[in-house]
């Protein structure tokens, strides 16, 4: 499990998630398949914006649960999604 912040906020985070080809989007992380989540609008959406920020959950925050796929395949998927999202 890892979390990262992408510059550009929610719009760029959604673009990145929507451009993933191998990694699936899910609210439930922790599987043999790699999964990504945007907690600001899913798992923590019922919290106030101030509470989310105090937990480090911003509009550009993404969580990634790494599964059993080949590491290079995951890296390649993230690289192409980052490239498309930040164009």
C-alpha cells in the first residue's frame, strides 16, 4: 500500500485514474490485483474538508494497493497514466 499526491488536484487525479489500464479503480483496497482509490471523493468524502486535510487527504491524493502483477507492468501503466494526466 502506498499513497501519493499528484499536482493539479482532483481533476488531474481523476485523469490519472481514468488512464490506468492495468490497475483498477476501487474503494476497497487490498487484493491480489493492483487497485487505486481517490479517498477525497470516496472513502473519506463524508468528512469535512478540514478533517480530510488534517489527515493528509487532499483532492490530489491517490492510494495504490499493489497486487501480484509484474512490477514493470505496473510501472509502465503508472508512467503512461501520469503522462496522459499531466499533458
